[in-house]
C-alpha cells in the first residue's frame, strides 16, 4: 500500500470522527503516512513516527496510530504530537500552530 | 554563526526531525546526526541512555548546540543558540 492509498482509505474514517489530515499534504501528511507504513514493516504495527518504539506491541499500544494522546492533544493544541491529525480550526489557521509537547508519561517508554 | 558543536538526536521517521535537518542544512551548519530508530540492540540502548542525559524524556528531535539543549523543532530557539 502506498502513502496516497493509505490517505484515501483513512481520510473519510477519521474526518467522520472530527480529525483532519494536516493540510500540508506534501510536507507533513504524506511523509508521515509513509513513515507509518515503514513502521508497520519494521514492527508489525503502525507505531507513531515521532516516538521511539520499543518493538513490543503491548508496551507500544498507547502510541499505535492514532495514539491515545491524539484526542487531548488535538483538543488542547489543535494538533496531535506529530502533526498528522489536526482540527478544522488548525487547518484553517484560526488557532496558532505550536509544537505539541509530549503528553506520554516518560516511564511508559522505559518499561 | 559561531563554530559550536551541534549534535542532533533524531528519528528517521519523524517529520519534525526532518524539518530540523532541513533547517540546519539550509543554514549551512555542520552537525552530527543520529537516527536512533535505525540502531539496534546495545547500540540503540547506549544511544537512548546518551539522549536521556540531555533530555530525560528521550523525545525527538533533541538538539545540542554547544551547551544548550533544545527539544522539538523550535526554529527561533535554534537560531538564537546558533547566533549566541
């Protein structure tokens, strides 16, 4: 599957839930979807491209995309940690674009 | 811009890390870069321990500019650190 195919497959499902792909399709969305496919190949599951996976699905389940932190991050910042999923307001420039801090508790990474 | 030691701890799959690399390249900055996700086993663990010394949360990108540590692609902070 290509990043473009993954884009077409996921977009209607995610938009129905109120999550939109970053409007910077070439600069952010497609590269991140490509990275998800790479991680699927590497680890067997689509772990977040912007976090270091452990390789153990059980330990990484909170950061399998869409991660459990997407909802609070999009609610607070209009964007998920890696910038793949954003709110309509974020995409239409009604809220500032700021780096999203890591919400995941650090100890989860070193289990 | 000063000749400071610049080191970037990154993930090959992370877009913010890629934008950080692009920015440093555009500025003509020479830097060391490690894509931690491409390492395996002990080498990977040793690098995680190294990152944690500067950024206990071990998030990426983590950028060292001289003595300064910057976490995330924060362009203005990077520019400031390169200039000072």
